[in-house]
C-alpha cells in the first residue's frame, strides 16, 4: 500500500477535509448539526471542496445521487447524527437499489456516549446496514484516513453502491499525523472485472446460432461505461436491442435497431420480442419483477446469456444457461473480438424473418395517443420537450406516470442523461437530483419532469436552487392526482379512488415566484411549445412550468401483475394487437 504523508498533526476534522481534497471530491451535499460541527468548521477554513447546503438531508442524498449518475464519479454527503442520518435513509436506499456510488458521512455522538441514548444518538450503522454496500464506525482518529479511502474504493468498484461512514464527534477533535493511501487492497473484497474466456466463447457460439435473438441491457451498461461497446456489438450483429428503465441511453434511442424500453410499461415490440426470442443476451440487468412479469411465463423459448459484475445477481431471479461475471465493457469487447475472429455471421435469412416480425409488432404503434384532444396530453408535453431540447438535455424525473411518459417519449441517445429512481421508486427524487446534475454541468440544459404529488415531497429545495442560482427547468405534469395510484385504482380496484386525488394544491406559479424563480401556468395544448421555448431561453433562471394535463390519461402499454410479456393492455387509441404471432 503506497502512502502519501504530511509530517504534521491534524485534527480528525481537518484530516477529513484533507482526505476529500486528495480524493478529488468537488462537491459535498449536506446539512450541519452538533455532532458534525468540528467537520463543518474545517470545511469553512478551505475552499477546494465546495459544500452545498440543502434544505433537508434527503435532498442532500438525492443531489449527490444525481451528481453521481450524471458524472460517474461518487456523490458525497455530510450530515449530523440522529435525525440527520435518519433523514438520509430514503436517499441512501434509492442509491442502493440502483447501484449508485455514494459516500455518506454522518456525525455521531462521542464514543464514550455511544449506547447511552445520548442527545441525537441513533444506531446509524445498524440503520443503514440493510441499504448500503458497506458501512464503518470510526472509533480512532488513526483509522479515519484509511477508512475514508476504503469507503471510496468500495463505493466505486465492482457493482457500485452507497457506503456509510459514521464518525463520532471526539474522533474529529483528536489529532494524528496525516497519511492518505494512494490505493488500497482488501483481501475480502476483490471484484471480478474480466469475463471468463471459456464462458465468453460459449456465449458467442450461442449468439451466432440464434434465429430469434434479443439483446436486453440495463443500468449496468451505463454504470460500467459500456455504451460504446454495446453499440458496436449490436450494430455488428444487427440484432434488436432493448433497454430497461435504468438502461435508457446505453444504446441510441433513435437507432432503428432499438425496439424501445421493455417491461411493465415497455413497448409492444420490445415485450413481444422478449417473449418470442430463442436466445436472450442480458447485459448489466438484474431481471427485476417490473421487467420479467410472471416468471413462469418469462422468455419461454429462450436460452439465456447473463453478463453482470455482481455474481449474486446471476440466476437470482431467472436461471441462465451461460453466466459471465465481469465488467460489461470488458466482456462485450471480448465478445466483439471473438465474433470478428471467428469469421462467422448470424443466420441472415432467419434474422430477416425475425425483423419482419419485429416490424409487424412495431406497426402496432403502441405509444399512440389522442393528439386532437382539447386538453393537454402529458405525452405531448414530453414530445415537445424532446423537440425543443434537440434530445440533448439531462432529464431527471420523479416517480409515477410522468416518469413512464418521459421514458417512453424522450429518445435518449447518450448514457447518463436519464436520471431517475428505478428500483426504489422514490417520489421527491427529481428536483434534488437535478440540482446535483446542474452542479456537475453548470452550462447544460437540466430538466426535471415531475408531477404535483412528487414535487411536494422535496419542494423546499427550491430554496437551495435559489441560493446557488441553479437554472433548472421543471416540467410539472399536473393532473391533480397521484397518477399511477389512480391508474391502478381504475384498473384493479373498480375505480375506488382512495386518497389518490390531490386536494389543496398550491398555486405552483406563485409558489415558484415566492422563492424568487420564474413560474408559468399552461393549460392549453397550443401554448405548450411556446412555454418550453421561452423557459429554455432563460439560461440563468429556474423556471417552474405547471402544465395542467388530462386527469384521465393512463400509461400504456401496461403489463398487469401476474401477466407475461405477451399479455399487455394497450391504449384504446392503439386498437387491437395482432391476435397471434406470425413466426415462421
């Protein structure tokens, strides 16, 4: 282990800040409190690491998460003990479910008071353990620097994830000489990054023998910086490709080989292709329930290849034929090399017939909606957002119908542009995540697609946006309902809309203005495009656009719980789907 050394004693607090500087940390998102005040004093005495003061610790975690998703670098959070760390739990769990690298530091009561129910004491390590990749309690200042290095290493390698470090207040007051490791080796933690050559050879044989192939990729392709390799592999083979919600942008959304997102609200063509394929290549995806539907009906004809950095994810939900543990980029590069070296090509006649069937499914036009409505259709707003931004914006979202419409109608051609809570489904994520993205890319267009229920979860962060002059563009698809809850109640609860209607909503335009931002109220379809264009011209202002949308609009297609990929509910605007497959 190589060490860099400073021959001077530092307090734990000063040492903490120096470690962050040497780690290359740009921003820390946090909120001060008693147990962390030594650290905050040390932050004040320097300007290399910038602290961003949020208005709620959940906002700190989501902002750091958005920063990490957009950049690929770890997001950093600093909070105090007790309610400080408990308020971050939702944000930590959000990052954990989506494998996002965060390092979360919390102050703790002095070591001699741990376990005494001291003021603002909670068992932070115990609370975070179920939703972190690893956590630490530092009891000696001599261990602090090495622990911080380990935290960043664990968070960013293998399958990424949040790591929590709990630091008692007396540890931040103690002094020690500063040593910060340039690297660490942990005997108990050695993630595999290269795929096994024998398994890759088996996979390539199976891939080239396919008659009805399908390439299914998830967030692991984005996190593993593997989008370029995926694009090369798909175009080399000429096979159809689908992305999960978390994988959007890993393969260009405008490419004709892309058949759209799959899963509960995926396209008809993507879901039917999954159901009917004979070889499925899964890369950086975990076969979660929103993708598979009924496991007993999932890919009934397919032999499955599964590439993932996390061996625990392979065959966890779905048994696979060829497992490959490794980094997605490394494995796909080896696959490409093996395919080129073999001199073989896929069965072109079979592939031609497969694409004929795919085009028939695509012709169903499953995302069709009523474009002549006198009410604003939420899909129309997203289509116009895509047009006026040229598809080149960062788009964060909250969770619900608006999230699905953004995923369906905004065509992402680049990775790390679609920032949303997939696994945990956290309402309130969108705006603070957009803050993190905007800090990372101050000159970029950053938009937040949200709904009137979600935005109220972390609405106080409008204050943070004002303090730091963040020019985020908020697109509020306001249907006065918890839209996805209402949709399920319509479909499965005989229209008993129990507590899904949003009473007593604020005037969002006035509310935004009260925080010092620009507010807009839009209730006519003809005003949608103009409002978006006007907002985007305001490069230095946050603009809150309140679009009053059709209350009864639903997200289609939809696979109901317990159904298979081939059992989709389609929009009444789409018409009837083909009654049976037309495969040769």
